[in-house]
C-alpha cells in the first residue's frame, strides 16, 4: 500500500516530491550573513536523506535590527546571494525543493548580544509610519531576491513571537492607529507584508505564511481565542496572498481549540480551504521545542508515526515538518520510507553545536 507521506503534493508552481518538510531552523552558522559551503552541505544532506521541501533558516530582511543573533543569513549582500545559489543548486541537484523564510525578529533581538546597543529594535509600539513602510518594502525586496535566486517558494515568518507576530498579538501590540487595536487592525501589518510580497513575486509563485499561537517567552499566548477569531485573521491573510499556512505548534497531536481534535494546521486548512503544514515533535517522544527553549529538557527518543499518517490520510493537513529529528538524523525520511524504524535516532542536543551530525547515534528501539 502506498504510504501517503511519500506521495507528491502541489502548491501552485511547486511540486514537492513527498510530504516531508524541514522547517526553518536558525543555526547561526552564516557568518557575516553569508551561507557558506558548510551550510549548502548541511541542507543537501537532508535532501539526500529524503526531505522533499527545505524551508530555509530565517533570513533577515534588510533592516538594521532584523536579525536577533549573529550568524543569521541575509539576501541583500552579493556574497550571500552567491552562497544561496550554491545552497539552491545543491538541493535541486538531489531532486529537493527549497523555500526561503523571510524574517524580522522585532523585539526578540537583544541589542547587546548583537554588539549593536545603539540600534533600537523595531517593535510594534515604537515603529513610525516610515519604519513600517520600510520594513514592508524590505520583506517585498527579500521575496523578489529569493525568487530571482531560484528558490521555489517563500515563507513569511509570522510565528513564534517575531515582528509580524508581535503585531498580531494584543499582548505586544498596544498601538491605537490603523496598525493596532482591533483584531483586524493587528492583522493589518501581516496583510500589507503579504500584499507587497505577492506584488513582487507575481500570482503563480507560492507564498506561505507561518503562524503560531505561542510566542517565544510567552508560551500560553494566543493570537486567536477561538475558531471565529482565527477565521478572521486567516481570511485576511489568505486574501492578501498566502497560498498555504504553516502552523507552528509544540506537539502536532494537540487540539488548537476545545471541542475538536483538529490541530492548528487542521483549522487553518478547514477555515481557508488552502493547504497547510503541521509541525511539532513529529517522530519524537520527549521534551518539545518549548522545553528546549526554556532549558527544561533536550534529548528526545524516536516515536511512532501512525497518528501522523492517519491525520495526513484524513487530509487534516498536507505537509509535515520535521525539525529537531532532522538535525540529528538527516536520513530520517528515507528510514521512515524504508520501514527502518529501529534505525531512527531521535534528537540529541549535541547536534545543535555543529552543522554536521558528527557521529552516528546508536539506534533506539521503537
Ligand atoms: C535550533 C532551532 C532553530 C529554530 N529556528 C527557527 C526559525 O528560524 N524560524 C522558525 O519559524 N522556527 C524556528 N524553529 C522552530 C522549528 O521550525 C520547529 O517549529 C520546532 O523545532 C518544532 O518542531 P520539532 O518539534 O520537530 O523540532 C527553530 C527550532 C530549532 C530547534
């Protein structure tokens, strides 16, 4: 019987050879904003291991305060563009596809860590109309560059507490002008970014939007209290040009709202009729991403995939992002495809220290 995880899926001009996506993971190895041959090899290894679609690590748009840590790549530097071409060629040569995540960290950036205490953060509450217009243009310019470099899609990063998410979340956006206040007004910034991106890339190029309820540092936060609020937000984003929604969760099996088993990606698909991507502890049994961020736990063993598969079969969502498991185990998709579940490695914290997974990890028994 055909395993649905290994069937193709099409979003506009993008056909992904299977349903396995590597989500954006900032690694901090692109010194000076330039992804080097080591970064290209890192992505190529995951495609060789069976990933259908890579979503690049967050790529900072051209604003002084867009990147929150050192080593985040950019598109606006000619050396970085050469580096990205090498990444894209490596992925395409192996039959994979690659999207670029367009990023602005907003208030998540620590100016001291960035050695730039004099550069103020862009934050919803302090940005001028000019700052907002420049930032929207910077997203659009990044999208145009990503398309011209040969990326197959772009993903606007509106999740996990970054700038766009700070506008969406009432806990962070206290503006009283057209960019804040009501739910519709808080969604306005994301809408304008999507419109500007869409205007640059044309009607056929796939544009994803990444959203989450939780924020880095505010794990109980929500942008939508109920499905009706989510429908309002996603309807606006869908009309503004998003072709698919990547719903960031810590555990994919958790319902987004009471009274329905649907997860956030499931709701996004149901409410918009557009494709969606799920994520969150896929293939892992143990601490989740927020446990990792809060220092509560790191290593996780492998987990079974029956529930995931049946949810894809039920078309609750279409693509499945595998994050930490792919950091430790680049061949995770091929092992799953071939039924080599006993060879899966889980996630080992030491994989964060280097782009290369150095030593083969001892297999765990599933
Ligand atoms: C090291 C690391 C860096 C991350 N950086 C980003 C990022 O740049 N952009 C983003 O949208 N999510 C980022 N995430 C979140 C992942 O995309 C993913 O949603 C999360 O790890 C949950 O998936 P998992 O449980 O399969 O690891 C990062 C996660 C990790 C582990």
